[in-house]
């Protein structure tokens, strides 16, 4: 078996990179590492408990933090009595607006490319309360239990002011349109009115909250004026910049690392908890560990906004769409940079004679919503793909056939060419594999004992992104190993593994000869782990670094080398070295090149050209999502019995990690469809179920075997032929489940989650 030269922390020993597939097959591939099913490089460390997460750094003299949250939605703090807390065992310090250091407000995502906050609010700088759950005190103590206890003794009274905490009130106050999402092509209302068959319905999706397996955490220490931050983050460079800006120090004085993250999903960008920890550590003169409780994540980190969507489709008898209308309202705060842009998914989905989209914001006094697992597209695709199913029912047409009939040749919004779109193939392959032909189209017709059985489907779609901030430092050493440093992230999706493969392939090395280092704000690059964009962003950077490395190595070639006299156009990486492209016998290993030149190493710093491919073409990943459900005719309980994702996402870098990404997204969509629901008290603005006991996510017993396949057709316009995959299967799948429930029961549920009360 292959054993990696990558060694974990002391005592762990060598870590095997390749656990599956015949190793000799992988070796024979040589430089063909892209596409190999490597197991995750970080996997062995994680299962042995050797991967240190943000809350696992034990620093000398460290103290523990606990937070107190406001219990009103708007107003001011009238009295704040910390006396009992200060007398509690182990108490070290309490920080409130009265003694917190003066700091700049949070900077939200926006024009500043390094900003990554979810709002623009001051952090513990005044007596104002802006949402129910806002942190109003930080207590430090010698142990976590002592901190929690002392925090529980703090007494607060408020002067409350009228707050907008109900959706109806927020709409009545007047909404504002998000200009970017307003589009009109033709007269969609007239086309809809004239259509032979039409659906015009309201779909609703609830507030949802982040529940990463690792709640947010940070361990911070000041060394003089320098701040070291062990973070759980999908944006280390952004967070270093943000902390420096907020605290009034230089960016180089802040060092953020986040090598292991237990899930991010849009919730782990820059938050106020890192700021509170840093400020409290400065006041106390001691390192601080601040871990958000599960409740704390609900109070302080926003999730999905609530949406109320009008989704209308007008079709001809032959199924062709003449009108698509996707409009409606999402909850929002005045300061949130996250639009919950549900109409987005309808812009490029289907050929249509006319199109109208619009997104209105209704403003509430609540924690700013955050990016969450395919924001906008996840909830928007529930409406769109449910409505397509409704049209199919109205036409008496197979829903896959209906989708294929409306397949656009170019982007319906602007006529742009698709970079690569093979969703029809995904549909055909998926239907075959899932046994779609066996589906009985008559709702409620299939019953096994108490269980009504149904099948449904929906299209997944997620826009392609590549970030502009790609940059890497590549160091080739004379022993033939390469190290690549880039400030990117692996929150569990397999970045480290996939990029190791991309580097190995590009440099014709074995993955054991590659070390990919990431998630350190001192490294090059400004690459947040977001928008399903990291793989392409980093891949483009690696390709650029390869070019620079080849050029650099050629300057070291001497007259006695087999490569003497060749130009960069004539050579490329091969067999752990360079070779003439059309004559591989003219080859020299990296080690030989460096040794002849008496060099220990060669370092190049690369940053690719600004990404433009997605401006020139319409670029999305796609999927044909299939689901079979059983709905209990007596209790209304829904069980998902089978799922298949048939994806079209360009080239798949690693089938194993990609399949996990797809499955993870489909499981999230199960939660979206069936269970996840933040109960928000509209009288008080308080979240009532801030715990996994009462906020239900799918658990192992809920999740069936999930099958995934893909077209594997490389995208000629994407780096390494790969488009994004992380968020893709969160879209379309909730509709596939809802459509399966309709097929099983004849009940069309347009409001998520589809709990049993809605099916009784
Ligand atoms: Mo994502 S929801 O862009 O982390």
C-alpha cells in the first residue's frame, strides 16, 4: 500500500493517503491524479482526534468566556448589575459596553474585498439593543463552567422600544426592491394570463439557522500589540483584516489560522465573537477561548431569511413555457449584505417567451441574516421546481420530459452561450438509473400497507464562481517535493485533498510529494471558502504557478541537460520532472535540475489573471435530482426512502470527496424540505428553539442510501474543467422531495418544512 510522507503531529506516524482503489492502478496513472478517489488527507487526523480545532488550543494562562444575550429586540440597556457575577468563583473580568475598548463597527461584505461581516453594527460600544439575542456582556473566568455560572448572575433591565418583529408588520411598513434581481423580458403577466395552462402560487420557506457540527469558536492571545487568532473560519485573510480594522491596529499585527473547521456553510465568516474575544483578552491581559454554545450560534449568527415567493409559469399545450414569473419578499435587516436572492434561480433555468423576476426586502429588527448553504438558490429552486411539477401535472406530461422540452439553447436572460450544459444527459442517465419509468404518475396510486409511495424530481442549479484573489507560493525542493501555500479553506469539503491532486497532476508528481498548506492569513491569496468557488479559484492559481515554475526551471537548465535549448512552449512536467512535449525521452527530474544548478529550492509566487470566463458565458453546475418517499397514511410522517443525484458539474477532481459533497447537500435539502424550522416569536423577536433538540436536522436514521452519478463532461472554460459542486445539490432536491410527496399523496405542500401536520 502507498504510505504518505505526510506526517501528522508527534505520535501519529505516517498517514496513508490512498485507502481505496488498487494502489498500483493509481501509480500507473502517473500524472493522472485528477479523477482518482483519494481518501481525505485530513481524515486520519480527524478520526484520531489529532486535528486541532479552534477551541482545542490550550494556551498558557488562558481564561474562558461566556456571553450574556439581550432579551429584547430593540431599545436600550437601563441597568446592568454585574456585582454577583464579580463575586462568583473563578471570576476574572466582565466586559460590557461600559468598559469595552473603543472599536470600529463591523464591516459587511461589500465594496471592500476584504470585508466579510454580516452587518455594519458597533460591537458592544453603546447601550443600544438592536436585536433579541445581541451579546451585551462577556464574562471571563478560570474555567468554562465558572464563566457560564458567573454570566448567569448578571442582571439586566431594559427600556424597550417598539420593534418590528413580525413579517406582516414588516411588509406593512413598506418593502424595498433589490434592484439587481429585478428583470423583465416581454410582458410576462399578459403571457401568463393568455397561457393554455398555468400555475400561479405562493411558496413559503421559513427562517433557518446554521448548525455546523462544530459551533463557532475562537482562541485568541495578544503578544504585545500582535494578535494571534485560532479561528474556525471560511475567510482567514478577511478576518485578519476585519479584526485589524475594528481594533485599530495594522493588518500585519493580526495572524489568523484555521486549519480545521467542522463545517462552515456560509455561517463562519467574520463575526462579532472574534472581536469580543480579542477585546476581552486585551482587557484581561490573558489569552481567551470563546466558544459559542449551540444557543449562542442561533443568537449571534444569522441564517436563512424567511421567504414568501410568487411563482408562476404559463405554458402551451406542448409544454413550452411562455411565461415565468418569480417575485416575492424576503425578510432582511437594514445592515445585511445577504439578499436571500430566491428569484436568481429562475433567470437561467428554462427557455421562456417572457420572464419577470423581483425581490422585495421586508425589514425587521433581528440578527442580520447570513449566507447559508446555496443562499437564495436553495429556497428559490423549491418554488421553481415545484411549480414545474405542477405544470407537468396540469399538462398530464412527464415532468422530466417537460423540463427537456424547455431546455434553453442559450442563457434565457441575456442570450449568452452556456460554457457547458448537459443537464438533459443528466436527466436521461438519472432516470435510467433511478428506475423513473416505473413511477406511477397518478398521485396516491401506490400504497404498501400504511405507506403511500411516490417519486419526484427537480433540477439542481448553482452558478459558477471564481474569485479574483487567487495567489499562491509554490516551493519546489531538490528532494523533489513541492509545497504550496495559499490562504484558502477546508471546512470539511476536501479542499486539501482535491488541491493536492490538482498540484500532483499539474507537476507530474505523486500526491505524497505534495504538501498543500492552507487557512493561514500570512499566506498569499484572498480566497474565502464560499460560493462553491474554491476549487476553481485555487486550481487556476496552481496552473499559473506551474507555468511560472517551468519558466523558472528553464533558467536553471545547463548545456549538459537533456532539456538544453528548449523553450517553455516545448516542455512540460512529466514523471517528477520536465520533458520535451513531443519527445519524452528528453527528460530531467526536478531533483536533477536543481542539483545540477546547486539549488536547494525554487520558489514562485503566482496569481492568475482576473477571472472573466463567467462574464463571457453563462456558467452553472446542474443536477437532475430524484427522490422516492413513503408517506404514512395514518400519521402523515414522511420518510425519504431513496435519493439519486445525477450531476453535471464539469470534471470531477475526486469522486470520493465530490460524492460526499453531493450527499451532504442532499441531506441538507432533506432538512430544508422536511424538518428545519427556526421558530421565531413574532411578538418578541426571540428564537424559541435554539438547540438541536428542537430544531430538527436529518440524523442517520432519517437518511437513506444516497446514490450519486455525474456526466463527468469537462467544462472547456473552467480551470481544470471543473465547475463548483459544494452547494449544488442543496438546490432542486427539496422540490424533488415535495414533488415525490405530491406523487405519493396528491397533496401539494407549498410551505416548508413539510411536517406531518401539513399532510394530515
Ligand atoms: Mo457559502 S453559503 O457562500 O459559504
